[in-house]
C-alpha cells in the first residue's frame, strides 16, 4: 500500500540585489501588517516571507519599526494614487473605492486595533499620502464659511460609511437578507446613496455668527 504524504511547502525564492531586497521586504511587511498586525509580526517572519536573511531588515531599514513604517507608507501611496485614478483625478474618491485597496485597509485596521496610532499617523498625517486629509481639504475649500464642527461631523460620517462598508460588507448582506445577484444591486444602491451624501457636503450650514449689540443695548450693558 502506497503511503500518501502531504507535499512539503516550497520555501520562498531567495532574493538578491539591494532594490529587490528592499521591495521584497516592504511587500512582505505590508502583507503581514494586514494579517497579524504590527504588535505580533516578527522580523524573522517578514524575512522568511520576503525570502531574505533577517539581518537585511536592520541593514536597509534600521530595524522592524523602520520597515513597518516603509511598508504602510507604500500601501498608503498606492491607495492614494488608486483613489485619484478611480475618481478621475477628483479630490473626493468614488464611493466604496477603499474596497479596491484591501491590503492598505487591513494594515490600517490591524494597526488601529493594536493601538499603534503612531504608525497610523505616519501616513494619515501626511498630506501627500492621506486620502482623508485630501477629502477634508476639498470640503473646506468648498465651504469656506461653514460651521467647522458641522463640517467635521459630516466628514466623519462619510468616513465611517466608507470604512464600515469595507469592513462589514458580508455582514451587511447577511443582515439585509441579500443573496446572489442582489448583492451587486445593493452595492450599487449604496454607492448611489453615498454619492448623494457627498453632494450634500458642498452645502454645509454656515457657522452661526453672533450679532453685535446695537448702541442702546451696548450702553445698557456697560451701565450695569
């Protein structure tokens, strides 16, 4: 009787050349950020995934932290460029376009859940990498006299809709009792409703302005 054995896992192909090593490490670190998060990932896991010696991480990035920052910045750079392309160059992305960059979304979520907000800030505080900052700037330019708190609230709702749908799309389908071809129909309906919400962002109420008292009222105030 012939015994059956599970095939041995194929080790990753060794990578050579400085640019190839850097690129492989950044890609591997980005993948693992989204899979297990910054707290649990180790330099050996990243190096094994990349097919390089773990000592290369310190050589090229100064250690695990430098590599994780480079990895999330590369994911953010790709997402920023993709969002512009999908929106035809517009500052505000097309609804649900974050779903096209799940690698960045997963890395971002894992970093937030691990409490590593410094890693998140390394991209979300950069005007050249942060899509939310680009959107917020556009909304402010469209509404120069808007109530700042109202504007931030609407922006936050828009962000929550985008993030929530990407994170819980399957749960949305389940709870809404959506199956088969209706899934795409619901997705398109959500996109349409979100697009309407984006249009409403161009009409944020102005900030309430306090009226100055008339001369008689001013006199009465100063005499009290």
